[in-house]
């Protein structure tokens, strides 16, 4: 009897000391790579792209008529603009803008305030003339006369030299009549006219700037239309500073007519 009880006690003790069989538990599968961040990032980029100001309207301060047309925009450009003209210095040149949307307007002393370009804005008049250049080339001169600079007898000129159908040079200038003999009232003269009539003037070119044309037609006639804008033109004259301007001129008058 004692031996039976002893055997039972020994068996119980051995069972208590022996470890239970180890049951391996499978670790949960790692979670799939989260797509939340990617989705959020993609959404942010899409939102940024849709709300970012476009090249045609950002900080210009000038009217841009209507929305962007569907399909490829065809601009009435009647002279070839070289591809590398966008890199010309000090004044670059390229196509841009919506035909028929530009106003005659000028902003002086333009500065950037909270991401927007602001300056002293003024209405203006414009005129386009064609003058003979060297070696069978012609100069298309678009003059912009801001109302705010009438007292100083100052206007702006955009000059494009065209040779065999190609735009070979682009210039901008602020032209001020210094002659005591004021030109005939109401007659919009450009620097070529002033020189021809022996009227003294001074001309200042900007150190930098961007010339963007939406319509370009150097052919003389009443139906020719030229429009575009000059951006970030930096003048040394403190009364001018950085200048943004736009023009829309119908008709091109040939020199001497």
C-alpha cells in the first residue's frame, strides 16, 4: 500500500517538473504596406497642380479674357520666333497669352507682396509702326503711352527686328522727350519718328525682362493686330523700377505714311 502511494506521489512530482510541450504560435503577418501616405501625397500634388497659378495669369496684374480654350491654342503669329529667343538677354522673347485678351496698361515700380505682383497701374494707349532697318530688315515698333507718364513725356517701346520673316532682335526701352519743343499734341511719335524730326530724347533700356507675344503681325495695314506683354523689365530710373505692361494695337503704319 505504501509502495502504491509512493509511486503515485513520484509520478505527480515528475509531471510537475517536466515542461509542457511548446506550442509555436505563428506571428501575425506583417501589415500590407500602407497606401494612405501615397494616396494623400498624390492628392496633395493634384490639388497643388490644379490651384497653382498658370504662366498666363500668375501675378501679371492685367486682364486675361475668358478661360483657356480647348485643344491646342493657335496664335496669329506672322513672323517666326526662334526657339532660342526664350534665352535671349537681356530681353527674352516667346509666344504666350490669349489672342484678343490684352489691354493697354502699365504698372510701374512693381513689387511682390504676399505672392502677388503689385505696382502703380495706369491706363495707356498704344500704336504700332514699321520702320526700315539695315540690310532689308524692318523694325516693328510697338509704343505704349501710359497716362501716368504724360507729364514726363515718357513712353515705352517694344522693338522687333524682322528679317526675311524671322524675328532676329528684340528690344524694350523707356523713351523720354527732352526737347523743349513738345511734339504736336495728340500725335503719338516713337523714337524713330523723333530722330527723323530732330526732336531730342533719351532712351533707357531695361537690364532684364521677358517679352511675351500673343499676336504678331509686322505687315503694314489697318487689319494687322499685335498684342502681348512685357514682364519684370528692370529700369534704373527709380520712377520706373520694375515695369509690367501689356498692349493691344490694331493696325501697323509704315514709316512716312
